[in-house]
């Protein structure tokens, strides 16, 4: 025994001989006759195989493993295959086709099992959010916290209207209708993407009317001088981190948006020129914007530079190295202090800057509007404004910085680090 090709002797093998076959360093074959043989692998496994010719081409099929497939069973299988060949069929080709079909069925089953909301979020972030959103970080945070966490394990095809309501309505009922509306909007877009991929046919998120979640109202809320003073004093007296306190103070001094402050990088700031140039991709209007810095703002930035400990970000995250503080950190800090809800939003600070600067006559209205990046007139007028208002905006920044400083109290205390931790003598 041990020839390389199957032996051509009919019924040459016996059960006793099969049991006594031992593995060698290389695979060895032992023929039973009429194309049937057993192959003993170095691992010790014994596989029944049969060879035959179809159209002059030699084919080979594996029938099974011995002893799971007995000698009698192997001979019966070999006889069946010889009959199929005699009938003009190609059992090897049919077996290959069945394997392909089985693999495809297994792949489809795996894909269907893996078509979860979490998997769709990953695709949506990679294929849509990071390619099309000007500020992808905010959308990613919403998807992670409010969609992946409650729904991530569910299959997209199984998501119902009740599941969507279960993710959205509790946020609304906790007094955050605007966030609930944002989550519903993200769910609509996410499930639209799933439908486009063929993961489901409909979109249950579109069965929920947005007005049932949140009715957006144009806000006109501005803080009075006394309220602005109280807010800053409350911030500095709170247990918030020093970086959060300074970030809120910078919001007041610059009239910038939260994302523009916390997402700022040191390479955007020129202390000598007293400017902070926010690049177009970080500014809401998509146009580069220059913020002119007062002495007070520069003092806060100097302290933030020390706190940032070499980070590229003005307000780095202390939880996730290499990224900036989340804008929601400011929201949460102010909420803890009681500055939240319908009575106050962080954007009210920006509106307050514009309103009080106008009321106090710190600059002409068009200069104040330009300082917060509001567009005035056509493109040629905007270009002219950008070139001609620089000096006036510098004066406005200095006047506003002095005004805010006086609101809080002793100017020396403010510039010296109002609310900073005291050092022991």
C-alpha cells in the first residue's frame, strides 16, 4: 500500500485495513477500485475521494471522512457518482456550484445579522458625515450618544416607529426639545442611508412629525448688564474646571460661537497682531473670519495656553488626548449652574454682545455686525467691509473688553486672573 495514485483493484479495501492505516509525513492514497480511494493525511484524518472523467477531463470529489462515512457508504456514494457521469452530468461541477451557493447564503446571512444600527452608524459617519458635514464632530457625538447607545444592537430592518420614539421622546421630556429634534433629524438621515444601501425599504423615523418633538422659535433673548455680570460671577464661583470658566469668559469677550472657541487651535492666534483668524472650514458661514482681541481676551488666552500643556488646541479635552473640548461641556457646566432651559441658551451670549454693544454705542451697527461675521449686503460690499472695518473692530474689541471687565468688578482683579485658584503664601 502507499502508491501515489489510487489502485485499480475492485473492493481492495477492508474495514480492518482502514482502521490500521497510519499517517506518514506526506499524504498517502489507498485505492478501492473504480476511482474510489481513501487519502490519509499527515494529521491522521482519512478522507474518501472519487475520481472520474467528464469530457476527457479528470475530476475529483471528496465524499466524506472515515469512519464517519463507512466503507460501504463510500462505495455507495461512488456508485451514485459514476451513474451521474454515465447520465451525462458532471458531479464535480455541480458540487462546486453548490459550494458557491452555500457560501453566498452564508455571506448573506452574516451580512443580515451584521446589518445593525451600530454598523450603519459606522458606514454613515465614514461615507456621509466626514465627507459632507462642515463640523462632523457634532454630528458624530449625537450619533454615538443618542442613537448608537440605545439602538446600536438592533438590526436596521427591525427598527420600528416605537424604537425611534423611545430614542427621541425621552430627550424631549427631559426638557431638551432642540436636542430631541436634532436626534430625530439624524435618525431620519441615517435610516435614509440604510434604505439607499438596501438594508430596509421604509424609514420609520419619517413617520414622526418634527413639530411633535420641537417647534423652533426665533429667539430674541439677550442678557441685561446685571444678568451678564451675574452669569460671569456664577461661572467663576462654580466648581467647573478653570478651562471651562475661561472659555465662557472668551465667549462673552469675542462674541464667538462655542465651537469656534473650544475647537480653536493655537496656530490661528497671533498675539502680537492681536488677532484670531478662524479658518473657513470652522466658521459657520464658510468664510474665514478674523476676531480682534482685547487685552482681556489676550490675558485669558495666555492662561489657557499654560493650561493646554503643549496641545495644539486652545481648549483641549482632558478625557480624550488629541482632541478639543466638546462644545457640550460648556452647555453642561452652565446647566449645572442653573443657566439653561428656555430662559437661557449659550447663543444668547452672542446676541447679548451685539445688543449691548449697540445700546452702549461702542461702534456703528455695521461694525458690530461685521465683528460677529454677519453678512451685510452683496459680495462686493462684504469685501469692502472686511477691508475697511478692521480699525473700527479693534476699537470695538477694546471697548467691549473694558466694559465686561467693569461689569465683574475690580479691573486689576480681572486682568490678574479673576476667579483663579489662590496660591498659598
